[in-house]
């Protein structure tokens, strides 16, 4: 009889231990969900459950020859035109330059002095510049704003040289990041997007890149800024004010059911006018990448407004069903 009682106690203890292990695992999972929820805003994601979201959209009839419309959460493509066709990304390249620099820099307030070598060839190739000068000392964060808002080539080179010792070394980091993100149709040759036949991408790949980049708080704050003023420097005592090349041509970011939140433009004679942007429509974020627009004016901006308005109308229609 005592042996039976001991066996029963052992079975009871084993059950208690099992239940305790299960409870600990459940608690660990819940703690992880809460922790990730702070980082990735699961609350917002949960609030979207059961809410009708546009799953497919006709984006034809625009100026751009390549386009991809993607849900920012999850990455589902809901509309495309030649989305995997090779194209030249022009200054949309600078999205990769900026996000790699942000991730590689230990201190965004680090001071960097631009040298004459960093400007070599930029004037000759008519590269867009932010306005910094040789021998000017600025913070890394100011260079990042210079990369993304006015599309400053000298800012790209200064960051590349500081982080990797050369532009070539930094480009290796860019291509490594592209491979890691699954950007299989992309190869970078420089940090600026100046034309090179071997510097190419696809609208889908740039959408994947922007989807990744806007998860970074620093990158997102930069790309969402219509303008930014640097503090005074040894060359510009009053600082420099940069204006976003997208917002400068988009005085009203409002679209049907939402607004355009940020974007990076691009242009070369070979690439045409390009735009990688993102917007919130009916409470859901979407990414749109367009390239290969050669019409006069700002057809890349027009295409974005057209597609986001179309998306907003489709979202409103879902609520009426």
C-alpha cells in the first residue's frame, strides 16, 4: 500500500511539473508577443483583423512603364506593371545607401568632414548635391537627410567613405543587404544611382527594400520629413535647409481615404522619372514603386496620386459592400 501511495504521488508530481513547464512556456510566448508588439505594433495589426482590405487593384493607364503596389505589412503585391522587369533605379538607390548607413553607424551625431576627393566627378556628371562644401564638418544625421531629401550625391560619398573606407567598399555592403532581403533582380555599382549599365533593379525589389527600410524609426523619420534644417557648420554658420524632392512637387499629400506619407524620387535620362513612396489608405499602409516615366512635368508624382486615389476609392467601396 505505501508503494502505491508513493507511485501516485510521483505521478501527481510529474503532472504538476508538466503543467508548470507548460505554464512557463505560455508565459514566455506571451512575453515575447508583448515585446514584439512594442516593436512591430501588433496592436495595429490586430485591429486590422476582419477589416476589409483591398487585395487587388488595376494600376494600368499610368505614365510609368514599371510599377508595383504592395501592402506594407506582409508584402503582398496587389497591382503591378512589369514588376520584375529590369530597370534603372536612379536615385531610388539612395534608399539602400541610407538604410545601410543608418545600420552601420554607431553614432548618428558623429562629425564627418567632407574632403575634396568626395566631390570628384560629381560636377562633371551633373550629380544632384545637397549643398555641402569641401572641408565642411557636419553630423552623420545631417548627411542622411541630405541623401534622402535633396538627393545629395556628396552626402552619399561622405557616408560611404566614412563607414567603409571607399564607395566601392560600401557598395559591397549594399549588395550584401540586397541579397539578404531577397532582391534577386538587383545589382548596385554606386551609392548615388548615377547611370551605369550594370547598376539595375526592379520595381518589385525596390518595393521590398522600402518595406524593410520604413521599419527603421530613423529612416522613417527622415523620409517622412518635407524639409529639414541642419545646425550651423564651419562653412554654413546658419545651416542649410533641405526640401524633399517628392513633397516639393506634392503640395497636398492627401489622397482619397488617406495621405502619402513619404517617398524618394529618382531621375536619369536612361531611367526616366522614378518614385518609391508609401501611403496610409483607410488605416492600412501601402508601398508604390514606379519607374520609366518619360513625360514632361512630374509624371511620377501624378502616377502616385492617381494610384493612391484609385486605391482609396476601392477601399471605400469595400465598406459599402
